[in-house]
C-alpha cells in the first residue's frame, strides 16, 4: 500500500467522523462522492471498516484524535495489503463484533455504524458473553447496556430506513428521540416501540417470560405474529410480563397493587396480584451496585449463571425456594454464595465452572420455617 492514498484532508475527516459516529450531513455527501469515484475506494472503505472495528478507538470515549486514528488505519492497511485479498470473503461476510467486556462492572465501549445508503445492507451484531456485560452506542446516539448472555443485532441501514433492533437476552435502553423513525425492540414474541425513553427488556430464549420495565417516557407493546386484544401503553415505572406459553400479558402499575391482564385474541386471561414496580432493582444489573430484592434462589441462580459464567446444580429442589436479598458490589461468585449461605441453610462446592448447592443439615431446622410454600 502506498503511503499516499489520494485522500484529501476533508475526506479523511469525513471518514473518521463516520466511524466515530459524528458524521454531518455535509460530510455525508462528501463521503458518498468519494466512494462513487472508484471501486477501489469502496474496497478501501471496507478494509478501513474492518480495521476500525478491531482497533482500540472503538473502545474509548468520543475524544478521538484524527491524526492518531488515521495513522493507525494507514499502518494497518500496509499490513493488510501484504496479504492476499480474498474479495469473495468480504462480499459474503456478516459483520459481527464481540464487545470488549470486563467481568462484574467493566463496560465495553463500541461504536459501529452503518455504511452509507449506497452499500448493500448487512447485519451488525453485538454479543455480551456469559460472565460479562457490555455497552453499545448506536449511530443515532441511543445508548444500550447488554446483560450477560445477550445478543443484539440490527440492519446496517439503521437510522436511515428504520431504527429496529433484534434482542435475545436482556438490555437497558436510553433512546434518542426521533419521531420520524420510531425505535423498536423486536423479541421472539413482542415488539416494543418508543419515540424517546428509558426502559429495560428481558427476553432470554430459555426463559418462560418476556419482561419490559419502563423507567421514563412511554412505550407501546405489540405482538410479533399475533394481535393484542387492545393497545398496550406503558408509562413511567410500569412493567409488562408476557407469558410465552399462555400468551398472556400481565401489566403491573406503580400506583396500583394489582395486575391488569391483557390476553391475546381468544385467550381467557387469569387475574393475578402483584406488588408495585421496583424500577431501580430491575435495572441495577448494569451498574456497580446490583440490587437483589428478596428473590428466590431458583431465579437468582439463573442470573448468577449468566453473570459469572457458571452452572448451578441443586441437590434438593426445595432449596430453590429460599430467598435472598441484598446489594452486591463487585463481589466474586464465592463472596455472593457466602452471603446467601448466611441467610439460608445451604452450603456450596465449586468445581471448575459448576456450583453445587447442598443442604446444610445443621442449619436446616433453624431455617425450616422460612421455606416458602
């Protein structure tokens, strides 16, 4: 690769601003004109996209030095072009990024933006593996926190044709307002649409429910491949729990002490009673202080499995009925289990990535009355 890439300073700035999410409308026109000049420019743009995704600049804040960024791109281009180019691989490639993450509290930063509308659309995917959490800044400025074991994907034309994202797992959203392009979270069963708001969606494929907790603003819920019997709008500090098997939607209102149950067509709902919503607890998984509010070990163990990348095995199903509450701050899995053992008649053994939960017979009599029937 020759050191002179025949790119003007304005074109360089447009490229860096595009990759870092700061592209202006004027720069967008300039960048499109540069791409249309030759097929070589389009290939070069693809190479730069790959380099940017892999570089440390995708994992820092918005203060990016253009000269430093451009120097890294040039250095990597020189290395890249010493290798045979397999163009067919580039054409078939699906863009996928594994977000840099830190166990318990670290937030990986990523900036990956759609190509100009002259390019064919492709899939952009973010993954937060088990034992980690991630942060994503979208091209429109919306912010998304991903919980462990979560996959988020969207079309590269996001922000141009629509603002639809697909979610499997749990994520917290801070959505930038854009009435012309509503922001929609698509899950296996429900679509959640917002114009500008903060909300949490938990939609793990292996779980029986899909939960939406609204913190600020409002969202509209719709069936993915079915119709609700009426419009469902959540407002601040309200929650909806969709039960996949029964196809029922349970609404929990902050100013009421019971659920309003909305069923699908031809499905008779069952009325249930709920306590008020605790929004801080619902979204604390993304912060340094994780709040657990009197949660049964059956469901808490699932969260711990994702957070610490372990597997729980109970030697007695009854042990899953004990509850635990408290606030955790960067504790190890051993410290969390020690805290649970202090409030429950259990003991544990960890072998590799498996946690065995067993009865502590010495404590059992003392705690027997605490078992939830």
